[in-house]
């Protein structure tokens, strides 16, 4: 399943939305369906994520004019999920052998 990341401007702000369905058959609009909203984190509050959830939480389909879209990226899997998998586990110590003292 493809995941699309769409960068666009709306009301003088730049937004980035993720969705699993994208339709560009309309001559003047990019149609975004099945939005993937950012997950709420109880520890950290990201104002940009809150703004996206408030503005687009109830949206079933979003039609953006081509002029407002600056970039569309397509991924085979969600790119943000891969970042979490690759992150180093907390509390893990990484030691570089270059700084280990050699016995004399």
C-alpha cells in the first residue's frame, strides 16, 4: 500500500499531509482521500500536529488546487514509522573502539 506525503499551502501556512489515496485525474485539483493524521503524544505537544488534527480531522476528501501543491512524495510504507524503528533504544550505550585505551 502506497503512502503519499503532500506538501501544500493554505491560508498563508505550509502544511504536510499523509494519505493512502491520491487522485490527480481532475484537471485543476489534487484530490486527497484517506488521510493519515499525526498520532497524539501524551508527553510531547507538537503545535503543527495539533493544527493539522484540528483543521483536517473530520475531512473525508480534500481537493487542493494544483497551484497550492508544492511537492507530492510517494512511499511504499509510512516513512515516519521507519524512523521509529531505526531509532536507538533509550539507555543503550554506543562505544567507539577508537577511544578505548590499549594496555601498555
